[in-house]
């Protein structure tokens, strides 16, 4: 079930807007994860959270702009995509698809400094897939190093 509501503005119909404080399991750091998900010896910890929305465009009534915002340590990682109205927003752009992760904000900030090998604002899980193109921006999709053979 989806609860719908209309904004008074005729140009825009906003039908999904939510805040996720809890999400699917999968919050543990993995071997090929962003360094900010390693919380060992970190004092500045925060949980990530996400919002999502979709809006009809005044210019093209057949399209919806789907927007996902992931809030990490005061920053916002944003993904958006225009889709056909009949399809609705894909699951990958809904807040429920984004796991809540515990983030070391000091390491998150360090990633944005010059010389860092991975900037979370560009690639939040450091899997080499930029956030805009990553359907799972907080879950590494590809290992950075080859897995040893058995
Ligand atoms: Ca990525």
C-alpha cells in the first residue's frame, strides 16, 4: 500500500517522501568496503539514512523524476533518474533499498581530502562504481582486488 498526497502546486505532484531510520540487514563492513564503514577506534559515529521521492514534470507529463538522497555524516549522496510514468520509480531509487550503515564520520571526511584513494561523495562504497550509476551505493558490488583461488 502506498499513501498518496498531492502538493497544492499544479506543476508538481509529490507522492513519495519518507525517511528511513531502519532498513534491510547488511550493515556490516566487508573486506572490499569503504574505509568509513570500519568503525574500529572511531569516536565520531553516525548512522546513514535515506529519503526518496518522485515528481511529475510540468514539461513532460509522461515522465517522473525519481530522486534518492542518502544522508551520511551531514553530506547528501544523491541519485536521480527520469522514468516513464507508467513504470514508477525503480526499487533501487527507493529509500527502503538502502541499508542503514554505521559510518565513521572522521574517515568519511578524510576520504574527501586530496590524496584519498576513494571519495564517498563520488563512490560511497568504494567499489569503483560511481554513486549515480550504482544501484546499491552503500553495498560494494565488485571486489577491488582479485579473490584468491581455492
Ligand atoms: Ca559504488
